C-alpha cells in the first residue's frame, strides 16, 4: 500500500512538473492573463497579465495518477472522487473562460455557480448514501458520537460542501497559498482514508478505502508540483478552475470517509478565510464599518505590512496545524 501511495504522489508530481513548462507559454500566447483588483494591495498590480487557469495542469496530474495507481480505478468511490472534482473544476473553468477569454468581469453569476455547486453536492451525497451505503449520520469531531440526521443530512452537508469549496476558492489570493494549504489537507486525508480502511476491514472494503488514500496522495503530489510554478513569485495562477477543483476534491474525500464535519477542522484555515469575508460583509452592511483592513483574511495581514511570502508561510503553518488537529479529531469518531 505504501508503494502505491508513493507512486500516486510521485506520478502526479512528475506530470504536473512536466506539463507546467508547456502550458505556461501556451496560456501566455492565448493571453489568458489574470486581472488584478484596483482596490487590493498595490504590490499585486504587477501580477496583472500572469497566466491563469493553470489548475488544468495539476488536474491532469491528479486524475491521471489516481486512475493509473488505483487498485480499482473503476470503483464507484474513485469514479465519484474524480467526477465531483472535475465537476467543480468545470464550474471554475466556465467562470474563468467568461472572465478571461470573453472579457466579462463578472464571470458566472453567483446564483449560477450555486446551482451548479449544490447540484454536485446533491449528487455526491446521493451516491454516498444510496449507492455506497454510507448513511445519513454525521460524526462529531473529537468524540464517538454519531448523529443520525435523516433528510436533514442533505441540508446540512450540502451547506458544508458548498461553503468549504468556496472557502478554498477565497483562499487562492496569494502566490502558493491555496496549493500549499490544500497539500497539507490532502496529507491528512491520506491518513484518514487509511484509518477508515482499517476500521472497515475486509479485503473488498480495504481496496475501495485505500484507493481513496491513493486519490488523496495524488492530490498532494499535484499541489506540490504546482507550487514549483505558483509559489512566490508566481509564474502562473490556478484560477477558479483549480481552486474550485481542489475544494471539490477535499469535500468528496470528506463525504466518502464520513468526516464531513471533521473537514471544517482540517480546513480550518479555509473556514477562517470564508468567515472573515462573511464578517466583513455583515459589518459593513449593518454598521458601515469594516472589521478587517481587507478580506479575505490574508489581505488584512498584507495591508498591515506583512510581506506576501511571510503571510503565505504563516498561513501554511496554520493549515498544517489544522491538518494535524483534524486527524486527532477524526480518530475518536471511528469508535
């Protein structure tokens, strides 16, 4: 098993590293350049024109590596992981295409994104509950308590799926921040998927569960490879194509390993970034005042005088801590 995990990570890493030097010039020629907000940190203005939609690079690496190294690449678990990840990536791609290629600043409207995201969330939950028999209970982090939610499971977990996916998207605002943070979350899901396999027992179950660990390992390799081109100073951005796909990969792993609420702990950094935006909007609309210098949270620290690389390193450290705590939170849920 350890050999397959190493192979999955390495293959995704190599594919991403090989595709990068080919894709970056192509995106430059096509003029798929990033537009920078005028109201953001002024130092970001020099990033205007940097190729975006680079998420395609690591998506190819993650998907190809997963399918090649999985013991059962056509299993329903693997098909679901790949399908949901690509589905969220497609929503991001359409949004990027409208903004970058068609030069429409708004891209997809919010309701259009939400319809697609909630639709994918429902498909993911339906497959998990009705086809894979995962059930409608949720495990409470740091405890052995499992709450049976019945139909309310679909309401609650669909919100978790959509919020956490968009939280990853919001985190993608500094060079390497989203890729590095997702890499640490992916490492935690390698461990969680293996723990779920051990708990499940049985040869057939083990094959499916360990293939989820393979997918998580490929996710780690793809993110690591992308950092070669996306770490400060970035030569390419992942765009919504990449950030929504990464969010889709994490929520898929969370639902299939029955760690839906644990994901909020593992992705604590993502949740905090999203929360900062919510607080900022509510505060400004109700009080006419901003709580943060700028949201999401990473921009608050930038405008406070932190260098971009310093913010990224600090947030990576926070995401690593969240990932470790998340594993600790998951272990008791195995009962």
